[in-house]
C-alpha cells in the first residue's frame, strides 16, 4: 500500500501542482496547487477556519525553515538529525557559519538542552557528537547579541511585550559573587550551574566568583534569559516599533497561528529593526501567558482577556459567514 506522502504527491501532480519537500526528516511538505501554497505533515489537518500545520513551533528546525521561506530576519541555522547523522556533516554544515554559535535541542524548551557561546569548529564537533546521542535532533545557530524580548502577538497586534533580563546579582559591599549566587538560589526554581561557562561570563565583566561587589553593583550570571534561574522581566508593550510589530505579525502568519510568543534579539525594541541588530530566535505556539501579569518592572497586561475577546469575535465572524451561505 502506498504511504501518505507518495500518494499525496501523485494526486497533486495529477491536479497540475507540485509537491515540495521542506524538512523531510520531519515529514513536512509544501503543496503548490491552483495558485495556492500550504504545508502538510504527512497527513492533512484541516481546522474549521484555515488549513494549519500541527505543531509548527514544536521543532526549531521547522520554525526556522518557515521563517526563512518568508525572508524574515533570523540567524543562520543548520540541522542535525540523529537518524541520518554523520560526523563529517558537522564540518560541512558549519563551514560557512560565523562563530560563536549556539547549539540547541530542536524540541527543547524552558532553557533546557542549550549549549551557547561555542567558539570554534572543534568545540562544536565535540558537543554535537556527544549530544546527538541524547537528543533526536539538534540545531546550530549563529549567535546575535543585544537585548532579548518576548513579543506576544494576537492576529496582527502586540498585546504584551517583555524585555527578558538575564539572571543577575546585586552587590552589598561585603559578600562575594559566589555567596550572592548562593543566596539568590534559595529563591529560584532552578540553580545556575557553577561551571566554566559562568566563570567566563564573570571574567568578561571583570570579576570572579571570589570578587566582592560594591553596594548595588550589578553583575550578570547568565547571558540568556531564564526565569527559573531568577531572570527578570520589564514590560515594554507600549514601546514596540511599528515595523517590529509588522515583522512579528508576518512571523505569526508563517506558522499559521493567530497567537504566538515570539522571541527576538535587538538593541532597542523602540527602534526601526533595519537600523540595528535584529533577529527572531524562536516562536512559541503555546506561549506562556502568566509572565505578562506580574513583570518585575512595569505594567501588568491582561492578555487573557484580550485572547478571550478575540476568540469570541472570531467565533461570531465564522458563524456569520456560515449563515450567509
């Protein structure tokens, strides 16, 4: 019996269309037919309001592919899949990438399965050869630098935006950084590892674990945001540049979702993205909502109310359209 993809390809071609492999390892394909283009994943999933890709944001490799297809700004990324992995692929795929890079579990979340600040090919080969045994797939991505933001977009509007501030400690004039971290970790869900990566972060700021910070002096202990490790948030909803809103709306369209949490890096959320470092890192199809209610700094946003009102409006619109048929 013919499996789904070959059979779908056959029928599409009989209809005068084309069947395009996008990420074969994920079973993702584009169908081009009668002037329309849409994606499937081995089987069709047809929602009542539109044809969508189930789990388009579940895998970072697929998200990246969808973003690049729409020419949206996102760091150069390559994929590694355990089932067809060859060590020689590492050098071939990373040959044209600019270091430092970050390696991630393609299906990872909550800051798990992340290996940042990889400085050269040798280090990348060591990590990928080891971690491909622990994860079914990995991505390697060029790192871009700036402030990290989470944009919660609903349809084409930003209903919440947060600056994601990496975990940090504040000096008291007497405690070492190691002591400040230990005190901070009494109140965090997850502990920040005391490892070489942390020591490098401190060295870059001119400190060590034994340094004593002056009162109110601030030192970052992680470069990426992690609320579980004591990261903070700042509401910036009213500051988001209109062109950044437009890019986020287009990214949401690319994954087929009305609601999306979009992680971006830029220098200033209020400025034109074309005049600064700017890139989309990830898209969350099931974004955290609670983080918009109690930011560390700034205004709380009642995003659940916005979402429910949108669902009601959408439902009314659909019923109205059906009643006219």
